[in-house]
């Protein structure tokens, strides 16, 4: 039951975040793309927004595929972590992260998101049982 709720909440958050990538928070997300990243910042934001909508909506709508989507979400969070590190190292202000302390503390939330995705996907259950 808790894993089911974790999946619903994370799927909703990801879908909402993806929508904001494409709409109201596009500039904020562009600020988080490191200057060294070899692709256009807007392309990265749009692509990651589409990925977040797809992953989030799939996590919500297809619970039978929660393990696959949970793993894909965890891998997505790992893939975008270098951008979070760059935001800290480069001192980039975005989403209210306007001090080194705030940017540093934010780094510790990425592993939480990875674990949340794995838990909601059913990867972290005791004894390997599948309960929904």
C-alpha cells in the first residue's frame, strides 16, 4: 500500500514537473543546464520535460509496468545528477537555490528520488514479494 502511494505521488510530481518544463518554468530549467553540456539548453529542457511527462504518466497509468518504469525513473534521476552538481559548482541560481548552502543541500535529495522511484517500482521490497 505504501509503495502504491509512493508510485502515485512520484508519478504525479514527475508529470507536473514535466509540464512545467514546457510552460511556466522553462527559463528556470534552462538555467540548470550546465554551460558545458553539448546540446542547446532549450532542447535539453524540452526533451527532459517530455521524458518526465512520459515517465510520470506511465508510472501512474500502467501499474503492471511499475518495476520497469521505477527503474527508468531511477536511471533518469542518476542521469540528470551531473546537472545538479554543476549548479552547485558553478553557483547557478534557479528555483530559489540562491546560495551555495541551498544548492549543496539539494544534492542530497537526488539519492532520495532514486530510492523513491525504486521503492514505488517495487524494487525495495523485503523478500522479493510483489504487493501492489
